[in-house]
């Protein structure tokens, strides 16, 4: 049944469906690690409502807010008027690796993501900055809000999923209004006909099925910016939360995960090849990945698959470590170009919404 759902969204038969409706699913770790550019059939999906049906021919993008004039632009006009640009960027959900936080303490009402709510694609579209320049902005402009055409229901209200980014980021050339993914038309489940792509930021800001862009003086008041996707201290719960507090999530933090071997696998004693990915947020690069078979007493430096580190793209790495017979645990941590690294223990970063788990990634294996 679940694989039927995955199939209906053109996903791989081994896709892991976390929720059938709305469809929320991720690939198995070892399949994710096969290709630095993730094929659409292996690209995770994060939805908060059903996938809307949008007719690309009659579609109009609305641009409003502080700009001097309100605009409606069709897809054809968008393609004609602005030069197209391709950016390769890794998208990572703020809830990636939530299962590690759930193992510390219960988290209610959230999707239990493994470490595969992440994927890398080459996105083609037009630069948001070109569109904003054309629309014209007043001096009060500080934030750019994206609103989707999906129909989310929260606390009795219905609205489109949305969120904003600071104008400074919005004016950076890498932020796209994308209509293609890996050289093909964007699939409906990934936001067709048009979605925002905000490299270096949590996936939530890359709003799919983009209906409207609003230039504002304040951050978005959309539920998914003002309530969800905020980080609270460990002592705050759903009962005690004050939504005016909390950190609004933006740039992702440095993270890494082991994709091979997978959790629970049996491996041979002696040298074990460990493979994974690492990602740095906010345009920082991944500079080093350490792997340990003895809970961090000794570390082996991993080798990267490619020499160059791109600002918006994850890196694949591999290391060979020695493992003793019996139950073993492999641990990985990454360092970024600002020497940020991952915290040792998920307990230190637990939060009731289950965001931004970048604790050392641990995989338990049996060594025989
Ligand atoms: N945009 C809309 N309109 N609705 C959504 O539910 N989910 C967001 C973002 N954009 C979402 C959305 C989240 S939380 C993430 S992580 C990414 O889309 C996931 O993109 P993907 O499904 O293409 O992988």
C-alpha cells in the first residue's frame, strides 16, 4: 500500500513512506548515497497538505506588498522577460534526523524523519533578485515572503504554506524561482509549476507551488514562520510555549550522516568502509569529516569524493575504520569552513518541535 503511494508520486519502490496523506517520504540511506545529484525518484518529499493541481497555462504569479506596483506574471512571461539560471543546491528539511531527537524524549505530532530528508538537485529558473528589481521596491523592504497555492489547515484556519527570507538573502543571485529540476520540468509533488529555491536555508523556505511573493517590512506571519520552524529551549513544551519567543530558523547548521553501512547491518571484522554525506549551511563549505568506531576516542579523517567544496552543495565522503567483533557503533561528525562542528549528544539540543538535529550521527552494526 505504501509503495503504491510512493509509485503514484513516481518515487523509487524502496522509498520509505513516513506519511501517505499528506505524502511525506524519504529514500533509504544507501540509495541516497548513490549519486551526488539526487534523481527525482530518490528525492525526499515534505508536504503539509495535499499536492495541489495547478494548470501551468493559466498560472499567474502575484507579486505584491511594498513594491510600487502589483504584478501578475505568467510562466511564459517569466521565462521570456528574465534570463534563466541553473544553481545546484542541496535542500534539507529542518526536521531531518528528527528520529534521533524522538529517541531522547517524545515529540508529538511530527514526522519521524531519518537522515534522508535531504537531497541535491540542479534547479533552473529565474533569479528572484531580477524579478524584485523589475517589480520595484520601496525603502521599507526588509523581507521577502513566499506563499504557496496548497491548502493547509491549522487551528481551524485554511491558508497556503508560506514563509519569508531576509531581503538581503532574497537579493542574492542563487535564490531562484525554479521551474526545472535536474533539467526536466518540475514534478507536481516538488512544486510545479514554480517554486522558490533558497540555497543554504532550511527547506521550508523553498516554498512549492508558489502563488504569491510579498515584499514586507517584517518577517512573514504565516503559521510556518511564526509558529512552526522555530527553535525553543529544551524546557519549553507544547503546553508552555510562547510563540512570540523562539529562534526563527533560517540557515541550516553543519550536519553529516552515515549512509553505509545502514542501521542494524552485519559487517565483517577488520576494515569497514563507511560512506555518508555532509552539508554546511548558509553558504559555508564542508571542510572535514571525522569517523569513529570507538565513540570518539579515536577518529579517522574521511576522504571526499570530489576535491571542491561548493557553497550550496553537500559533499560525499568515505572512510575506512577498524571494527572489533560484537556490537559496534560508528559515529560521524563534520566541520564547516567557519570551524563549526556537530554536538556530541542529541540530548543537548532536544527541542519539542524536533528541529535541527545535527548531533554526531550514530549507526549501530553487528560485527562478525
Ligand atoms: N511549500 C509548500 N507550498 N508546502 C509545503 O508543505 N514544505 C516545505 C518546502 N516547501 C512545503 C513547501 C518543506 S518543510 C520542505 S523541507 C521542502 O518544501 C521540501 O521540498 P520537497 O518536497 O521538494 O523535497
